[in-house]
């Protein structure tokens, strides 16, 4: 089973094309056209990576990134934009974005970043489970 990806962009045509191309590479792609829709999908959970457009009307990518990380810090977010600025990239990385990619995205590079995101998430989840197990064992006095 391929990587589970949430693709978030307000441009329907871009979502459709990228979703088809990513699905053809074996990924399970869910799409969202707004920050609100993306946050609902995050609640439903199970994503290995979130590819998030930086410039969206209403709630932008930086605000959405903050909300995603508050809900689930282990989620790996790759910001995608046609309007990349160094300041926004630095801000995104400080807020926990895994990476920052400019449009038009090279699908090979994006696929590689998604695979890295999946591996990174697995390590974080494993550490969380390990800590939880230690906590249980300590509480029980074993």
C-alpha cells in the first residue's frame, strides 16, 4: 500500500492533475480545496504527508500549518507555492514544516520528499509509542 497523502490547494485544476499523477505513482491521495477542509481531513487522520499550498484565500498555508501541528505534531507537512520567499520558507520550517517546494513541483522530487516524510513520521510515532510504553511500565512499577 502506497503513501497516504493529503494534497491541499485552492486551484481545482492543479489538485486534479497532481492527484492523478500521484495516484499513478501508487500513492493514496485525498484532496482539500481550503484550510478548513484540510483540517477536517486531518481529524479523520492517517496521512503520511500533507502537501500544502502556501498561498490560499482566507486561511493561508502558514496558519494552516500551525493548526495542523497543534492537532498532531507528528504529521509531516511539505509546503508548496508558486510565490516562494525566503522569509516564508524560514517561518514555515520554524513552525515544523518538513520542507518547502516551489510550483511547478517536480513530481520526482516531491515523491522523494513524501517518502522521506513517511519515514520521518514512522520514527516519530515509534518514539511516541516507546515513551507511552515506558510511562505505563513506570506507573505499574515494573
